[in-house]
């Protein structure tokens, strides 16, 4: 099956300042003087309240983050003229229509394989024209009474996705849901803007992110909701201290690192088979005679094409890569399990429902006792060498949980070995726009989060942030590895 190996952005190493000292010219490491905020943090370890600092879903705060405002700022920061928020919105959804569509920009059928049909990265890439998501290419979300209006339902602080060398400061997200999904189960659609914040002090490595992380940590101790909203609004739209605003076009993929993206969580198909599909796009400036912004489809990260798990005469390069990662796949807790997938193996879509099993890894993995099971045998041998009691099937189940489709649906309450059960989503989503799911806490209405977030991942992220702010040591990982051991989600 044809695939083009993508080159990956290489990281920046944290620089060390060296100087000569004394007659012996001995070299010493010179650290920058500690910041006042850093000294205070070291003296008093912060308490991180996840629902104030890491996952903000109160409606009064989110009302300050309307989609039109965000798209307008993306356009303004890009310097592109003549582009409206409505036109950018429509172009993004036109990606899922066959060409020519609106004309400009990519479409789902730009590459057609003689056997597989429409493809991206050499793997199937389904079009989703009207009445599915592609229909929004002709809809104005900002018109009065629009049937494609979107509402903000969550802000998520993902410092845990910052690389070990601090080449950026993690992701700062805004989640939007199609307003119709509040009451219509078959007319739901979500968009997640995942900005990778630039580190203004990249020469200091992760330390250069500290002021931004401290700003989010301070929200935990702020009882006034309006004050919290003011700070978040500053961080996202105006910038905080020397940090750029979160909402600017270059934070969504068009930067030297290729960091940041926009992901969609789609289920607008009214007729069977209904396939909940998760996709990923980058926002890029495209220039010819004039410049414009375009949303362009890319692979869904950590989402290998399911048939790659099928047995062959010998373990394939993908299967050997997965076997090499058994030390992280065999973690003792849900939060310690990780998986990295070379982009050449990633599909452009993660299908979380429907009759097509392409994203269900166990369906393709060789069954126990198969006459030829080279991949299973490879995993069995490697697990034994690690002293692990996990089975190959449990390893594949863990890889499934790392994928979009697994984390959102297939792995809900699934046993994954080692006495672990993968925590559930809210049925395809981890933050719900449904009116039936709204919560009222201290008189404030907020959107509901999944058990996976509230009971597992948010506590882990809170502990990581607190440890970072008090300079506690972390596990040693490669320079480009995320400090939270999660490569996506």
C-alpha cells in the first residue's frame, strides 16, 4: 500500500551558558537568576484545582469565547485581508466534500487510489458531503437563527503535552459544539482548536514556560468567577506577559515545529451506517498573487490504520515499531501508558462507529492459536524479556486506547490487562454539550466532563503541573517526548 514517509520537525535543544572562571579557566554552568514567581512557587507548593485551572466549562466564562471572535482573531493575526470568519468556517467544512466544492482549498477526493478510493497518506479517507458535515460549507454559522451555529463548551490547559526540551509550552484548547447537539442526538458535531503556545524563552527549556503555567495555577485559588474569566480572556486573546495570545493563526500548525492543530469529532450523518469520525486539520497561510488562510487535512496522530495489525510472513516495520514501545505500553496505571506512531502509519481518519472496522485494532490482530502469528509471537517474546505478565491481546487493547476511536468509544470500560480497566468517555465525547448533561455547581451552570477526565487524567495533569512548579524531578524521556507521556488527546 503506497505511503510517503513524512519528515518530522526536529527539536531545539536547551542551551547552556558556559563561562571561564579563575586562573584555572574552569567551566561552570550559569543559570539565569530565579524569577520572583519561581521563588514563591518553590516555597509554597500550589494546590491545583482541575476544574478551575485545567478544564474550564462554566458557561459565564465560555460566553467570552464565541467562535466568530476566535476566527476573526485568527484572520487578523495572519495579516490576510478580505477573508471573513464565515468564509474560513465554510472552507474548513468544504474539505469533506468532493471537489470542486467551493473551488479553493483541498477536498476529500484530491487523491484517489485505484483500489481504495479516496485516500490520505495512502489510507482510506471518506468524504462526508451533505447531509453530513460537508453541508456546512454552504451555511453561515453567524447568521441569526443559523442551523450550523456553534457554542464554546470548554477550555483545556494541556501543559502535559509540552515537550521535555520546552520547544513549545503545550496546548491550550477551546472546544466548540454544534448548538443543535444540545437536544438532537443525531445532529452533533464538535470542533477542538488546539493551539501550541510558543515558548518565548526556548533557550531556558521548559523553565521558559513557567509564568504561563503559573497563571493557570493561580486560577485555582481565585474564588471570583469574573476574575478568572478576565485572566483567561487575556491569555487567549491579548497575551500574558511575554507570551503571545493563544488565539493566533501560527499556533495551529503553521510554525517551524508544525505544532498545534484543529480536530473534529463528527457525527452528522442522519442515515445508517452512522460513523462517528475523528479528523485532524492544520491552519496554514497559502500565498499566490494574494494570501489566504486554509484548513488542510492531515493524518490523525496516534491513529495507525487498523489492518497494519494483521499478521504477515514476518513482523512488519510498523509491528516492530509497536513492539519497541512495550516499555511504555506496559505501564502500571492508565496515565502511564503511552504510544508514539510514526506518521507514515497514521490514517487520516479514526472511525469510532459504524460497520467499517478499520479503526478496531483487535479485529485485525491475529487470533490466539492462529497457524501463522509472527506478530503475536514477537510480542510474546518481547513481553517475556520485560518480565511483563500482559498478553499480546492486552497490548493491542492498550494501543487501541491510545487512539482517538479507542479513547472516545471502543475502549470505554474495556479491560486492558494488569488489573486495569480503561475509564469511559461520555459516549464518544469527553465534554458534553447536551442539555441533559448540564451541571450546576455553586449556582453556576457548567458542561459535564467524562469519568476518564475527572477521575483519572485531570488528577494526573494537576499533579504534573504542581510538580513542575515546585521543580520536582520528572521521569527521563526523549527531548521531543511530551512531559505527560501522551502523544495525542
